[in-house]
């Protein structure tokens, strides 16, 4: 017995879609009945109907050239039936994996190359931007302080439960763009606010909480009444309430510390708030592929402490 990914009903003999990998009841087993991502490629000969043979072989001439063959190969691999098709509908879990792989890589860099290399690779800071270490705008989104296990665990839990809802609503491509852009902008906002106030975070910033806040802000707009059963304490709360609690936590940190830059625990309040605002703004203009359910079993997230973490 399995639960239909579209309507939530339990099915004794579920159907598994070969395109998106989800399980469905008899009513929603057809791709057009569950808005399968594979439908996007249905009119793409390179994605569905391509036999894999090179038409240029006919007549013994290479009319297309190497460039045409490479382009054809790329189209096949990025189509529904290609290698990249495995990531459609699964980018939330790809990001989760990258977060933990990055966490392990941080220890390897610290123990082998030292703290200077760690900062140059993973930490977004004013110094990094001035020195042209632009990759830290992205690497910092997946990085978390090595001594902040609860920080990475909390972000992972929130992404695991809330990320798939937004990904199914937007589709994997738009969800990927949203996660990376909001995470990067959140970090840059933290640095930018600090520079404007003449007090940039001395240790830089790192963490995925800006992108997580964007996800939660997005859900709070498209379905504010989505009920989430928290693990601790075991009570149901609406996603809108949880998001407001997160936002309230950041605002309280700003008020109590007198600064939007950090305060107690070094939490990056500017990154949290900018991520939330971006998620809310995007939700007001985004159109969804499928609706967000009214309830999920459990969820949560954590805003860890520690210098410059978000």
C-alpha cells in the first residue's frame, strides 16, 4: 500500500510513474492527470522520441559536425529520459545532500589546509567580496559552522519537510533558481547591511537559513493554512504561524541586540529577514504547477547560534 502523491489517498496497488518516479492511484496514474514533469518534454523530440541515432550518418557524411552531435547529446541527457531527468522533482534532496557533503568537506579543509583556506572556500565576507572570492556567494549557502550541529540539523529538517512542497508547486528548475538566488541574496544582504552601517560581520556569514526562510515565506503565501504537526511540542500549527514565529525571533534578536547584524549567538538577522521577504514577494507572482496540500505530518527548523550563521 502506498499513498498517492497527487490526492493523498492510499492505494493497494499503486502505479509508479516512470517519468517522475512518484506513486499514484488509478485516477492519477496518467502523466496528464498528475501534471508529470515529463509532460514538459513531450513535444521535444530529443526528450521523448529521439532514437539516439545521428541523422548525419545517412549518406556517410558528417553534415552536422562535432558541435551538432555534442548539442544533440546534451539535449538527450538533459531531457526527461536522460541522466539529468533523475534530478527532476528531487532537487530538495540534492540540496540536502550537498549541505551535508559540504559539512564533511569543511572538516577536511580545516584539518588539512587550516582556517584560512576554510574561510576562502566556504565563508561569505566583506573581505571575500573585495578579494574576488565570488564563489563564496554560493558555497556559503551550503556551508554551516563546524561547531554548529544543531544549526545544520535544524535547517535540514525544515528543508526536508517544506522544500518538496515548494518544488512540486514551482517545478524543479524554478525551485532550484529560487533556493540559490534567495540563499545568495540573503548572505549578500547581511554583508551589505553591515557595510552600510560601518560594522560588517567580522567572521562572515554562512548557512542555508536565508533560503529556508524564503521557502517558508513562500508557503505562507500560497497556502497559509497548511497545518504542520511539530515534533516538539507535538501540536499542530499553521505554516503562517511558524513563519511569523521565525520572523519574530529575528526581529526580537534585532531589538534585543540593537543591531540587525547579529547579536546574541551571532545569528544573521538581516539574512533571515531578507530571505523571508524574497520568498513572500516571489509567491505573490509565481504560478504553481500543482497545489500545496493542507497538512503534512511533521516539520521544523532551527535557527542556530554561532558567529555569522544563517
